[in-house]
């Protein structure tokens, strides 16, 4: 393993986000100047290399380049490269080594990062100081970026560039690709502050720079994006009581979808309503509460790319936004904290992240067994698994690929039938929506009269996470007050 003396900096592009390390109290032993020098490559090799922009993304494993990583590597996103070492021969004394990571893009070297430390054994996954670590700053990594690594033993009494004193990786002096993805999507969020008029207070949520930055940074830590853009819209007046236990939330969801359609928002923009019904979060959640609601249909229907969050200036609200936005990208829950709607394919027990990670905002390593849980669970503190990270990236690419040219036609008005968990219905008025670009839902809903006859059918159904049931949308001319029940047709 390596005990680090210090983490160096980029010589061409300054590094950032590194962690200071205490100087180890380790005696490397006297140097025998009369002993013949032994080539560094005779007793040391590089076994693995991984990129950490969040969860671990291996790029070189057991002597082989990984051309298709299951965890995406995002161009322009910062991160940390970790180099794993293997001792080919045991050493009696710890050796002080120096290392450099050379990054090339567009045919030119754009960065050189340095690290050094004392080696005493093989690199170990759960000991992050047992290998070299190199910071990659924002904007350094490009789609054509390649890397090579040079390790030197400064204690050898040889010229610095003598072959015996240097370990070059790859051994032929070439460079290996990072396999960064060109099409890293931007996340676009439009925060809509709700003007809460139910108690005649006109209360608005906190949308200060500090609050929006908290939302931004919590997302950026765990979402596979190089850029997150946030805007704050004009307030949305709302006069219905929002109960912490659920009533009123469905009406706010409707109002938010209506606002999104009225704005003729682009397909890749997510509308997030923030509200505060009381002066403090403790008042709001004194008897338990819902923190947010996202719409799984957002995976395919741009109208459903919305979420509602109790937007108090507490970390819980930011953590909630992470999950609700992911729901609106089609993600289900991870199995911790007893949530409904658990993703049956989630690969790790108890909602754990599964692999080591690196927090690019906090500049810290994340141990998957250190008490953290995937943010799609109900457990805290949160981090992100490679499974969720990769699935979100796939969905973001899908949204980017299927983004349509906005129609100049005005949004259409649809009648909304609130379908309750027991199948009963109530009239929920009308709501504007944009024309969908494709099939909206695989769920087909039949709307029934009191005798069980089918009055109307629709595949425009929006399920309401946490609230139960959902919203069935039908053309206005189809609506009749004879509708009293709903059922799935398939």
C-alpha cells in the first residue's frame, strides 16, 4: 500500500478538490549506495485504473483496457483517477515513490497531475491511500482524452529518466483512452415557487442563492452530468390546502403540469414546485410528512417531467429533490426504509451503493459500507450506487435523443379524472398539456359508470408516487359526470 506524503497539483491545469494527508511517520531505511540498482518494473506493476466522478468506473482491470464501462464517464465533469499497484516482489523496506498522470486531448498534453507516497504492499480497495490518486478538474476530460502514468523511485542513485528508475504505463509508452462520453446531457431545472394562499399568508418558499445552490450541489454530487442549469420562475398562486399527509398534493401536481404546458417548455426541462405551508420544517413535519412527489411517467411523457417538494431550507429537502427528480426519470425505490414500489432489479442488499465513490463537491471518498444508502431508498445518509447512476444516465440520454422541436400549436386542454387507490374517481377539472411525442403510458385505463359500463378509455394516465392512484386524462368532450370508477384495461 502507499502512505501518502501529499497530493500534488496539475502542472498545466491547476488541480482542485484534493484532500490533504498527514505526513507519515515511516522510516524508509538507509539507502545502500553500493548495491546495484534494481529496475522499478522488476518488483512493481499497475494492476487497475479507475475513474471516480461519483461511483467507481473501472477503465483498466487486470491488465486489460475496459472499452465499454458500465458506469459512464462524463466529459468535462471533474473527478479523481485512482491507480492500483501490485507488488511483484516483496520489499523489506517501504519505498518512497513519485507518480505523474499525463492527460492528452486533441493531440496535446493538457494536464499533468502528481502524487507521491511510501509503498509497502498491494493496493487495497478499502484503503484509498494504498495507491496513487490524481485530481481531474472540470473541463479537462474530453471525449478523445487519453492517459499514461509514470512512476519514479527518487531513491535510486540514477539519472531521473533512467529506465531502471522509471515505471511507464502502458509499458510500450503509448496512452490509453478514458472512454469519456461526448453526449453528457445537461440537467435543466426550472424551480417554481408556490405562493401559498390557503391560509391567506401568501407564503413563498426560500429561493435564495444559498438554497438554490444547496439543491444544485446535492444533485451534482450524485447525478451523471457535467452541467446542471437552474432557473427560478414566477410564483404559482395556489389556494388549496396542502396537507403534510397527502391531500392537496395531487391538485398542486395538476397546477404544475398546467404551468409547464402553458410555458411550452422544452422536453428536457424539469419543473420543480417548491412550497412552504408553515414557518419551519419542524412545524410542517411535526407528525410525519410527505417530502415530495415525482411522476414516473416523466420517463416517456414530457408533460410529467415535474416534481413537487416541500422546499424548506434544510438538507432533507435537497435529498428529497434528488429522489423525486429520479422518479420523474422513471426510477423506482431502492430497498431500504420500507418504501413502496421497490425496483426488483436493484442489485445490492439493504439499498447499499455497492461500490466505492468520490464526492466531487465535498472532495471526499465514499465507503459503500460506511453507513450510506442509495438516494432512491428511505434511508440516510444518502449516496448513489453505480446501478442508479448508470440508469439515470441512460434515461438522460434517452430524453436528449427524443427531444422534439416544440410545436407552435397551443397546448390542449384535457379533462382530469382523479383515480383514487381504491379505483373510485372524482372530477378534477381541466388541465393543459402539450401533445405527447409518443405513447404516453403502457397503462390503459377504462373509466366506468355506476353500472360498470365503459364510458371512456385512455392511455394518458399519470401515477402519483406516494399518494396512490393517479390522474386519468381524457378529451373534454369525452368527460361525463357519470364516470364513478376506473380500472386497468391491461
